[in-house]
C-alpha cells in the first residue's frame, strides 16, 4: 500500500509543475488508452447509457460514450492537479455564480444541507467552496481502502477550510457543531449501501434506489436544502449555480426532497449527458430481488 502511495505522491508533484495545456494533452492520450486500448468499464458505461437513453440510436449512444471518456480523463487529471493548484488559479477556473444565496443564509445563522452529484468536476468544488461561501463546510465521503492515499487526499481537500467526515460518522458531525453556521455536503447520487431502506423512483428511465440521507438529515434538523449545479464552461473552467431546492423541509412529505433532487439532476444529465459519471454502477440494485430476499 505504501508503494501505491509513493507513486501517487510522485504524480501529484509532477502535476504541480505541468501547465494546463500539457495536462489536457495528457488527458487526450489517456482517452485513447481508456477507450481503445484498455477499455475502462466499457460494458458498464455502455449499459448505463443505453438504458438511460433507449430512444437514441447506437450512433447516439457511442457519441455520448466518447464524450464521457474525454470528460472522465479531464476530471481525473484535474483532480490530481487540484492538490497543488493555487487559490488564484482555482478561483479563476471554478466560479460560484450566486454565492449570496448561501451567504445570506449564513448571516441569518441558518445551517444548510447542500447536495451535489458526480457531474462535471465535483472535486474542485470541495476545495473551492470555502473560498467563496461563509459556511463551515462538512463533506461526507467514503474513505479509500489505501489509508496513506486517503490521509493525503483528506489533508489536501481540507487545506482551505472544508472538513471531510466519513459517511458512517454523520451523527458525530452534529455533535461537533459550535457557533458558526454549517453546510453539510452530500454527493447524493450514489447507490445506497442498504437498498432496502432506499427511496425508489424512476430516474433516467430506470427504477432507481436513491439515498434518503440528505432528506432525512434536512427534515430532522429543519435545514434548508441547496443544490450545487456544476457546469463546464469550457475545458478547465467551471461555474456553479446554487439553487434553493427546499426552504421548508418540515412541510414536505417523505421522499419529496429526494425526488426534487433527483429530478433536478436528471434534467441536467439529459441536457449534457457526457458530464455524468457513467462508469459508476448506479443501477446495481433491483427492487424485485431485494423484496424477494
């Protein structure tokens, strides 16, 4: 595990001195590698796209796949570059269009549940948000199996103010609250660990198990829910528009906030499907099989 860490560390040092034009030249080379020579999860990606867009032709599916691989390689290398990117460069490349939406809530002393997705470059958002948003940011994540790399990534993601908390320690996060208003960030488009307790709905033409954590957290603690809508402006440049998803969570029915989130994400994916993380086994659970067990 240490050998993997040292290789990873050397990569981050190398990427620190590589200019962005060279970064994207490397990304294009990685695209050729992952798409043509060593097909990375190609079966999973193809199946996800075909089932999500059954109305498209084979040519249409292939077009999305190729664009997705370009996106995947870009965010992979941008993620590594993010460990050493300067504040000035990051703020130029990752812009929050309307930070006042959350900063006004901060002035009112309002904690927030913020939700995002594995869409476009979500990694930069973790380190960029504390530079523009006043809330203390708690990011719930799944720790890596390699503890050395996990520690390194944990430290670098926290360098400008965010705090990473393992997903199984959500309750502990509440107990750590002090005086400053907090923003609890969830990447809520993941497949739930326990599908029996999931909220099921139609998402991208498929029966989908959805995480209920953000909704439960918001309703229980009376927290407004804000959606982080990330879009690629051009290669290496992104903008984030904050959207109020729910300002009165206690007045919602079970599943309502979850469905608002999933429908908002679905519309974004339909508009630009190549930016979604299609390599994730999002639909590995079946409602019928779960109920049979």
